[in-house]
């Protein structure tokens, strides 16, 4: 009997289209002898749709004209089972699900928002849970946690948009202490959206205002001048971690841009689903051209970062390497990386269908383990509740 996997993608995020590409790629590689694939597309208005046609990348070029062919649905739990159900007066169960597989990118989706909803419904799902997903998305919180865990990060500062309005001079002084050049980032976005490389103090205001267009929280961090960007993917949970090959990502700019990640390079042969698009289209060298010592540092820090940030399933840890100083810095984790980083696992013999199998197996095992823990008590503390008598703090509440 096939496992019914609901692949969730899209969402109200600036990385909406990238999520579609990643999900269509993954669905194209899933073993259909093992899984019944149920595509679940969340449009930019946060409405959910299902239908087999959603596995075809071509329909998203003009999806509004095709909504009449897809069914608008909501996820529900009924008699211990999970269903996609139609909306309206005459609700109908469209399909049953065994497990959810979120392939979403960016805030309002990958940041724990979707994980929290799936936890509330109670369905097992692939990937990190709320805490890990939230920390993996917020560049300020993740840096604070990594610093507390003695993981190597570059010097940085951060502030809210309103703080910049009132304390612009003080913030600029703090940035000057870090030392130019710096990189300015929206705190909770991914795919390099809104990121600006700043060489001088004269350019900083424009860069900050660009970041504020996307987020109310801004990070400014020291730029590595002898930079090599490398990535390593991690698969597992808090008990064990498996590591992929290490890639060196070739950038056409001072850092890996949106253009580099998703619009660069020519066609890549042999990629099912979304053709050459997605992170698989990025120019890269595998294995990365770094010393054995630096490779060892990357691998050790990848595992430590994965555990420190409460991650699960599959993620990609991005690193900044100063080869002159022979030093590695954690840049950030990607809790649901573009194209699920399958291209990092194939060089070590793990094909994409196997990688997807492993991710689903980890999620099922994690759900079973979590289900054994005490989540609530059978006894009802309210059963002998005698009104407000004896309840502390309620004396005099009538005046409210």
C-alpha cells in the first residue's frame, strides 16, 4: 500500500516561484511505486489547491486561468485520519494524506508558520519543527544562538526599521566599528533577496533602506574579503547526522546573488520536473577546492550547527571561508534548501529518490518518537473547579 504524501509548496513569500520549482523537481523524482503524490499548492493569497495538474511546471505561467481545474481545499483531521477537504456548504473529502512534505521557502512559510499549523492539525511532516524552522529563518536569532554555542560567525549588528529612523547616526557608528566592507540583509528572507554589498559609508543608507523594503529587522555583518563560499547539506535529527559532499559556489558578485542561484548558467541535462531551474542551475564545483583542514572544520561545524538550531530532516549549511586566514564562518542554515540540495548527495552515491525516501523515513520515525512523549494529562484539573473561590489573583476582579 502506497504512502500518501502531500507535497506543500508556494505560499505568501517572495520565494514563491522558487518553492514551485523545488517542489515540482522533487515530485518528479519521488518513487511512484512507493508513494501516492498529492500536490498541495498555496497561492499568494494563502488559498490551498490540489489536483494532479499541479505537478506540471507549465501551468504556473498562467495559473489564474487554470484555477477552475484545481480544487480549493483545506487540511482537516477526521476520526484520526487526515484529509484535504473542499470548502463551502457541501464539504467533501478529496483525498486522504498520511504525511505532509513541505517544500516551501522564505518567511510566512519556511519560518515555522507552516510547521506550526501542521503540528496543530496533528499530521506528521517532513523537516524541522517550529523552533528549528523559526531560528533557521531569522538571521538575528540564529546568530545569537550560534554565538552562545561558540560557533564561528562574522562580526555583526542588527536593528529594527523604526530604530534606524530614530537612531540613524548611532547605528551608522556601530556599523563603522565593524569595518567596511559590510553586507546588509533583511533578517528573515532567503534566496539573497534584498541583500546589498556595501564598500563605503556613503553607500550604507541606500542599502539599509533597500533591506527595510522587505523586513522590519535588518542585519549588517562584516564582509569577508578573501571569500570562498561553500555549502554542506545535513540529513538526520538530534540523534545522528549524515553529511553530503561540500560544494564551492561560484558567484559573479561579492556574494551569491539571486541571479547566481536561480537565473544563471545554461541548461542542466537530466533534471526532471523543472528543467534547469532551481539551485541545481547554480555554477558550482564539487568537491570544494579547500584544504583538508577546512573541509574537516566545515563538516564538524555543520553537525554542531544542525543540533544547536534544533534542525531535523534535511538542511543546507552555508559557510564563508577566509582561505587566507584559514578560517571558516557559519553564514546561515537553509532549513528547506532550494532543490533540497539533492545535487550535493549524488556525488557521494545517494540518488535523489533515495534522499527523498530518507527524509520521509526520518519524519515518520520522529513522529512515532514524539507520540510516545507525554503531551497532555488524562485528568482534567477543571473537573473539580468550584468557580472563582480560592483562585489567586481574582480578588476585586469585578471592577474590571
